[in-house]
C-alpha cells in the first residue's frame, strides 16, 4: 500500500499534510479556534485539504496547553503568524510560492486580523487568498480554556472581555476588544461563510464583513448556511468543504 497523504516537517514550525509525491502543491495555513491546536481539529481540517491536492499546515498559536487542555488565546503574538506564513511560502514543496490562509472561529478572527496588520505595515507577503468560517467582525477578548466550564462548576469564571487576545510588534494598544477588523483593506480574494443558526457568533458579523468589502468595490465569495450552527453538521460540512476547496483551487495557481 502507498500512502496518499503524507506528513512533512516544516522545520522550526511543525508538521504539514499533503499529497504523496514531490509536488509542488499549493499551500494553505490552517488556524484553529478556541479549541486550541492540541485538540486535533485543525489537523483534521488540514487533512481534508491535503486529500484534495493542497499542502496544509495547521499552525498552533494558542499559548501553553497540552493534549488535555486547549491552552489560551491571550497576548498571542501575531508577528509569529506572519513569520510562519513566510516560512510556509518558502517551503520546497510549495507550488509557485502560492499560499492561502484559512481560519475558523477565533482562527478566522486571527486570519483576518493578521492579514490586515501585514497589509497596513508592509510586513511579510500577504496570503494569496483568505478564507474564514464563523468569524467575528471585531477583535474579541482573550480566552483561557481553563476557565471555560459550565455555570455552577467550582472552576467557572465569567469571560473577561477586556482581556487582550493579540499583540502586534510587541503592543496591543490598537488591538482592543470590539475594534472593527478592516477586512476591506485586503485586496485579494476572500471567502466568507457562516451558519445562520450559530449560537456563538452571529452570522450578521460575517454579513457586515461582506458589506465592508462591497463598499470598496470588492465582491467576496459569501456563503450563509440556513440550518447550520457554529460547527456544521455532517451534511453541512460536506457543502462547506466543497465550496472552500473550490475557492482555493480557483485562487491558488
């Protein structure tokens, strides 16, 4: 038997998943949500992309954490994400230096925000295509999985929305919670999707992002799923991945 999907180490950064063979392959960096990098969801999403011809890199940005705990999204240095994106672009199996960025939930917020900051400050090379699912349209507060418990649990604490999630070039003063994410500054292709029965982030946030892009003469690829929650069900996810993969196939040469 010959493996159809193989892992390749991106030196100093982590593992990637891609088709067997020498390539080259278009690449996608995958950003996890508040479940953290150790949970495996971003790796599973990377394998889905790898099965369709992409070299996918699930980048773990959550701080601390282990296989039992998601870690936290607090004072995460977005500069490191920009560096990881450049490292992936320079990786030998990557085709035409072509790299997309894909995030879900807090990873979607992360993807939008780091792209906008890279654009604003001329840092690194921007992703060639940007895809986000179930995102917020504003910066959200820091998150610590250790405190995320059912109300009434002895370890439960209220989410401190003033806690800062992100830093950029060592600072967070302009990355305060509730600050709008200026996605309209990014000129590349954008994929936006959201379930209209999302009980965590309102789908209206994604609709507002689309409106901002259109106000600048840009037309995002927008998908709103009538019967889907924050995490799609099996049928909904099949539809989502079909659309996501089609988007990256069209925009990553």
